C-alpha cells in the first residue's frame, strides 16, 4: 500500500514514515500543503494521512482542493483540535476519518486498515440512486429532491449515499461509523446524530413525506 503523509513537523513525519514502513507500507512525505496537493494529484496513493496545521495551505484547504480535483483517495486527517465543530469542518472538507493528537500508533494503523478495506470493497457501479422523489447523481455528486438541488457537504453526501444504498433496512450507529467514517472512529462522539440532523433539515424539513426515520435504541432507516 502506498501512503502519502502530509506533515511539516520533521520528528512526527519521521516517526510516521518509520512506523508505517515497518508495516511494509510505501511512504511519501510532503512537508507542506502545496506539496500535499501536488503529490496527491500527480500520484495514485491508497491512503492520504493529512495533518491540519501545515504551512502554505492547511489540511482543510488541501482536502478541499484534492476533492475538487477529482482525487478520491481516502483521507485520514490528523489534528490537535478535537471539538465536534472542528471534526465536522474536517470531515466536510472531504476527509474520510479524523484522528486527534496525541494518538496511539496502533490506532492509526487500525484506521488505515479500515479506510483501505472500505476503499477496496467499494460499491456496485451505478449512476443514479433513487428513493421516492429523492435522487443522488453519483457522477456529479449532486442530491435532488422533487427536482430541486440540495446543497450537501462531502460528508453529508457520503452519509446519505450509504443510507439510500441500504434503504428499508435499520442501520445502527456503529455500522454508520464503520462504513461512512471508519471502524476506529471514536464511538463516544455524537457526530452521527449531528450529521443526521443536518440531513433532516436539508432533505426532510420542507417536505410532507419524511425519508429519514429514527428507530429508538437501534439506529436509523430511510424509507417512505
């Protein structure tokens, strides 16, 4: 597996490179945001480990630019910032998972394995997903309900896509954490409920027929 590590602190970068190479990963280091964007676009990596506090362009900006350039490589964001708002900002920028410093190296490896497995598993090739009057254009990454375009962040879109692919089935919070974030994501966080509320406001609030339903004590189901 080929991993890009975007980290400006020499000691941290060296620690990550050595530890990952001992696990038989190939590691490329980018010491600032501009190099992270350049390497991320020019080379096909399996995972990008991206620190937020880096020079020239921070990790949020790097993730945005990589996604806007069509780079779909899973991004694991590293930061010392750990509030829910900060996590939401990182995930909305296009990151797939979020790890707060300081972290245990074994947890980093677990997150990388989870992201790589999800990337390999993938989904069947479709162009549009539909549920009642809601549709997701998978090529353009656009959601519409009743023909009206709905403005979603990258993480909101990923969550809605997973829910619709599993429509009419109760999905637990742990499953959502594993499939949309990663199996190593902090299970004590309420980030799932936060994002479900975001989606409800955007796709259900102004419509008489609700699509997202809570199954108390079990999780969520999308149906109509």
